[in-house]
C-alpha cells in the first residue's frame, strides 16, 4: 500500500500528537505514525502519567503515617497490587482515548507501525507482516527516546528493571537497588518505599539529582536518608550477577568520596558501599538515549550525531529543509512540555507562520517527596559564567502554611541580576513545588524584577507566598524574617 500526505509526523508522544493536531488545525493534511496501538508515547503510557499516578498513592500512604503526631492513627494499609495496577492503567487509558477522539475530530490519519525513512520523501511503515509506504511533502520527527541499558548487566533477567518495568508493578521487592540518583530513579524510589520496599540508591556523582543546586536537593536528601536503607554517592555498580536468591551487585568505590571518609556535602549518609550485596530487584535509571539511529534518518539525508540526536534550528528544522525534528531526539532536557512546545513551532512553520523557539526557560520538576522544581539560571551556572547575582532563600520553617501541613523542610530560592534586579532563576524544594514554579517561569518570561514579585499581593497563608517572601528578602522589605542590614 502507498499513502500520500502533506505532513507526516513520526511518533505519537506529547510532541508528536501536539504537532499533528496543530498542523491539522492550520489546514494541513496530516498522517501520524505510531508504533503502539494508542497515542501518548512514553509520557502517557509508561512515563509521566503512570508515575505521577503512583506518586499520588505514595503521598497518600506517607501522609497517613505522618498525621500520627496530630493524634490521628490509621491501621497498616492493605495493598491490592492488581487493583492498583488496574487503577493506574485506567487513568492512562482515559487520556489515550481522549487523544484518539481528538485525532478523529481533526481528521488526522493514524497509521500503526514502526516507521523508517527510505528517502527524503518516503517512510516505510512495518506492522508485523504488513507494510506500507507513506509519501510526504514535509515531515516532523518525534521519535522520542528509550532507557539506557548496560550491556554487561543480565538484561534478560526480569528482576533487572528499567523505568517501564518498574511502573508495571509486577511485585513489590523486599529489597530494591536503584542505580541512578536522578529524577526517574528517585521518583521510583518514592513509590516503592511507600509500598514497603527497602531502598538503596547508588549515584556516581557527588549528589542526587546532579545538575540541580545542592541547597535545593538538601531537603530531599535529609528526608530520604532517614527513610531509605542506604544512599551511596560517588559510587558505581561494576557488575550484577543473577543468582537464584537474588541479584548480586558488586560496587566500585575506587574514586568514592564516601569510601575515603570525607563527608563535606550536606545530606551525606556517612555510609560506605559494601563490596557486594544481594537485592530482590534492581532498577537501572541512568538516563535515556534518543532514538535518532532507529529511524534510518540518514536515508533521508538527515544528520544524526553519534549519540542519536538530530540538530535543528530555532524553527525545529533539520539540515533537510522540509524535515523537522522535536522532543527527546533533538536534545536535552528530555521533557514532555518541551516536546509539546517544539511540536507547535514545527507545525506552525510548516503552515507558513512566522514563529521560532523563543522560550527563555524550561522548568524542571522532580516529583519526589518533597518535590524539587527549578527554572532559569541555576546558582551553579551563575557562578560558572561569572554572572553577578543577588540571592534569597526563604525557609519554609517560617511559612505558616507549610507548618500547618507538617512539612517545614522546604525552601524557596530566587536569583536576580545584581544590576537590574531582573529575575534570573528560581528553585523550590517542598510540597507542590512543581505547581508553584509556574509563577516564577511567567515572571522570567515577562521580564519581571524582584520588585514586581515583592509588590504582588499573594494570598495568605499559602505556599505560593514564599516566592514573594524571597523577593522581599532581596528587596530588604521582608517582615516575616529578621535580616540584618548590610
């Protein structure tokens, strides 16, 4: 079979379906190729949505325990794993069904199968024994990414999981090792710890969530080091051996700061990794790799680098002028909201609109407990770039709202330009940080200064007002804290 279309979108994740729907809304004939039976990609099916669903469950379980000091006690929860899986899957199904309806309303043609380029105007789609060729005038590559696997590990053993396996909730291991202290690994640690697993996290860098400022990570580290069995920093896993009783893990501590007995980073567990240990299951969460090499983009003349990324300009255009690329496959950060924004840009450019990437920042959120969210310039980056900045960090221990919900460990941090006062960046560690960061993103996009935030009347008592308090700290007008004048 052969099909002709104006716009071909390769991949039905958040970036892909957004691009397809926007192009259709702008009058284009659109065909969307997706390898799975439903739209939504990793995010809706085996990523963002199911993980946040389970993180909500974890939050409820933890809150039930933490309300005890207020004189309210609950019995130990009875966890029906099969019912929990069904509830999680049903939420994803509701969203994917909605996407199918939106595609139908827009007359977007959905073709199921794995698509690969055969030329710069054709894609071959294979679905089992069925194949068809789609000829296109313009294409948008939204091929996404996949979890990184370590070839030397026993990847065929079901006890060795990636993030997709972890979200399937086949069983709750008594003892779980998570390799990688980044966002994905720590979110899964939050879920499994709440469900009853004893957690060990191993991270090769000198802090969890590398790339985030250390003072924002500190509230999370201080909390989880009390909850988890072990958190080993600057430590690697050098081997995993599959045994009948479990997975035997060998740790490499040759360059470990913990092994040397030096504990200089706030939140250190102070523990040293053993030579070996045995775990019921191991989750490998060391990152994701783009799928640029899996779509035969070279046959279309599209340049793909050695890592699998496709370079694009501000209009999401690849080196082949009628082929665009968006999402994980064009570079970090690999975030659904970045992909969606890029999808709209690509569709609008194809439709002849004068648009390009103009967003000043992309917020990042770790949906751990507490959550960590940041946007704009980090303090680490400001120091590295020699940028003169003002900083304020408002402690949630001084927030009435945070005390009333029993979560005083948080902090709201603000960075501003020392000369102009314009907001450069912000970070929040605490309950609902992912929701609270939106005000800071808008402030940066609108070119607001700390005075604008300080003069904005925030409802009281709220967690949102902590951003206003941070601005007041820089302005020197805060009354909720006493700060000596310089």
